[in-house]
C-alpha cells in the first residue's frame, strides 16, 4: 500500500469517529436537558357579567269580615280553615321568590273573633299564609284594633311562623331595622307606612310607621345604603275612590324624589290605576296606587276585585332595574255549597275559561256574569301598554 492510500484511510477513519462523537453528544444532550412545554392560560372573559333576577308578587288588603269567619268555620272540628278560599291563587305566590300582602286587624288564638269595625282573626289564618308562601305582611290602619296586647299577640304569631312584619314594630330596636330580601348579590329593601290608626292612640311613637315624609326620606336613604332596589308600600288614599287623589300623587312624587325605585299602595278597597312617574333625578319610577281588596267579605261594586302584581327586579353588574311588571286580575267569589256561603279568590281570566269548559261548577250563571263584568272593568281600568303594564296569565 502506497503512502497516499494509507493517508486517505487514516483521514476517513478520523472523520467517521468525529461524526459519531458529535451524534452521541447531541443525543445525550436531548435526553438530559429539560423539555419546554407550552402552557395556555385561560383568562376571565371581561364581557361576562353576573346577572341576578328576583320575581315578586304583591297583593292588596286581606281583611277577615264576619261573613268570611262564618264561611271558614268548621263546627265538627271547632276550627277555622281558610285554605280552600286561597287555594286557586296559591301557585302564583308559591312559585316566585317573594310574596307580600297587607294584613288588616289582629290575629289571636282565642276568640271571640270579629270582623268590621275591629278586626280580630283566628290564628289559623297564619297556616293559610304559610301555605300560599306569603313572606311579608304590611300593616294597616287596623293594626291597633285591640290595643298593644292584640298587636303583641299578632307579632308573636307572625314571628313564630317566619313571616316578616313591615310598618309596625313591637320594640324600638325592631323599628330601626329595614327588611331586606337578598338573592345572591341582589338586595331589595321593603319599607311600609300607614296614614293613621283610625283615631286609636299609638302607645309609643316608634311603634307605627306613619306617613311622615321626613322619616320616609331618612329611611329611603338608609335603605339605599344597604340595598340595590327600594320598594315603598303605602296604606293611603280615600276609601272606595277608584282614582288617586291629589294628596296621594303629591306623596308619591316626593317619595320618588327621595330615591324610591317602586311604590305600591293599598287601603281604598278598590283598584286604583298604575303609572310611571319621573323623579327629580330623571329616574322612571313605577307606582301602583291601589292593589284593591285581595280577600274580604265586602260585596259593593268594585270591592270584590283585586290584582296580583307580578314583577321582576334584575341586577346586572352594578346596575339594578325593574325588568318587567304585569298583573293578574282577581275576584272574590261568593257562592253556596251545602247551604253554606263560601268564598274563593279566583284568577279571573283562568276561571272564566274553566267555567266555559264546564270545570267550575261551583259558580252559578250569575257568578259567571259578575266575574265577566268585573274582569272587563279591571282590564279597562289597569291596562297601560304604553308603559308596558298589561295582564299576564
């Protein structure tokens, strides 16, 4: 082998060994060095905003007259039972977040029970309130019909059954509290005020929330510090007047200007219209001047009609608004069953249809015609499509 070929072989071997060494080093480096892993971080979507809704129903006056007492009494059991009278409307209040009504008179475990002019109802009424899902009772001008003792007994019955009392208080400490309903991050405050006690002496000034504009202003301000939405309930107006008077309108305007978000009223024993007013700061405030009688023994024209006010309050982010408000027309039917007069609160539209389908046999033809008439009167009196206030099922 000549020198030239020998050198060529040596160079080739050196090249091969060098290349192999490089490959070995690269392979070992890949095994020992940490691998880089791609991590994807999902950040919160800034466009997603928390939203909470609460649906509430409010109804008018509940007064137990003597005819209602006689109807509800079951002599064989020696008890009073109002469940049947309220059963047709129970689902409307049970299937929402909160339900309110005005309670007339007092409740007691001992009789004798009386209707007008000093209302004293049996404690069994509270069972019906629970059955229909009632959460708040606003108090009325008949709160002190049986003095401080009757008021104390009523308060104890309500508290024992977890039903909140607004506008009348057994202790000064309780009078400073504002009832606030909370659902998730939404808080709704309820305030209540009464025009008077029918001349009955109020033992302590803090016991009854009278319609005192300075007090209402202070209360609304306190409520707005704690809640997103403030509802003010007023027991006011002229009995049997179907339209609000000047004083009612002035009071409502003042309260809207104080910052209330919604105002509901009762006391005239007939339905008064609803409206939207503009507050001094430009807010649109819904007002229902009078929800009418929800349950009672009165049979004069218009006094046997009422409504279920159904509304939804919505909070989106930091903004809260009255999303929707509708009503269901109601009528208190009085009919005979086994030679005894009975009462039922009927959702008007539903029971007109049921009667026509032969499914409300307890109603006479006269009842049916009266229900028809009352229903049409309510629609004409309340419907205001221009503000979105119409009936619902």
